[in-house]
C-alpha cells in the first residue's frame, strides 16, 4: 500500500514538472516569435504570400481557420490583410533582430504581471511604461513595445501584429519593420481573459539605451544607428 507521504511527494513532483513544462513552452514560444519576426523582416514578400493564403479563410468579417468551425469575428475582414500585403510588397528586406536579454526580461515582467489580472495595454498597474520597465531591469527607456493577446503559436502572434486588424495607424506593424530597431526581447505567458499573451520589446540597443551619434560611437567602439524616441 502506498503511503500518504509518498503520494504527496508524487503529487509535488507532478506539480513541479507541470510548472517546468509550462515555463519551457513559454521559452520555446518566445524564441519562435523572434524567429518569425525576423523571417518577416528579412523576407517581406514571402510573408506577403503567406498572408494571401491566410486571406482565403475569410467570409466577410468572419475568419474560419482550418479546424475552427466557430470562426473569429474580425474588425475589418480582408481590408487589413490586403493593406498588410500591399505594405509587405513595398517593404525592403531588413536585417534580423538580435536577442536582447534585458529586453526579454522586461517583456516577461509585463506578461507575468498582466496575465493573472486579465488586463491589457502597455502600462502596468503601477503606471510603468515599457521604457520604465526596461530601466528597472538596468537598461534605459528607448524602446518600443507590441503586445499580442489570444494566440499561442508564433505564426499567429506575429500575423496579428502585422495585420493589425482594428488598430488605427497600424502601430504594431510599423514597430516590427522599424529600421532603427536592432534588438528584441519577447515575453509570453497565460492571460486570464484571452488565455495567451506575448510582449515584444524592441530597441536600437540590447538594453534600451540610446543609440549614440556616429562620432561618439566611433570613440566608444559601440554599434551605432539613428534611433527614434521611445514609444
């Protein structure tokens, strides 16, 4: 007969393995999201072809992906998809983004704090902006941030940000194709309302510090490129 103590130990082990498994899945998704972003940046016209295939699953504003008989109600239907395709056809290939470890920590902080609350947006409950979260990790405020809610695969996360359905100005799309950004960090996790979320923090440097002018960069030996203001 198995004792209660052994059963309790087994239960603890199972809980631990479950937690480790969830963390491993999040890390894998975070890596895959960065890979998918870089594919879109480096091969915008090939990504446009992927969106043409995706467009076939719309019926008006309803999106019926394979295996989903219920469908998803979108804001704009194919209009946003067509706009994204046209954008990608014009977009010149860009260099891939490097992994910014500190940016990833700040992105993970926001996912970990926001997910259990079921809240959305770029400001934390304490009112911290993306740049302030990076600064708290030891970096600086010169960052941009995009957040995807509701998707658990890298393809879906990045497609949501690029199509940018219902978002005025297509700010997420512009973020991913900003020439001034050279590094990104991704943080993903569960979300109380939308089940899944991924935060993408981007900057011209690995830690959100400002990009130095050419002359200063040459003196310090630091990589340099023109940078926009924090978003």
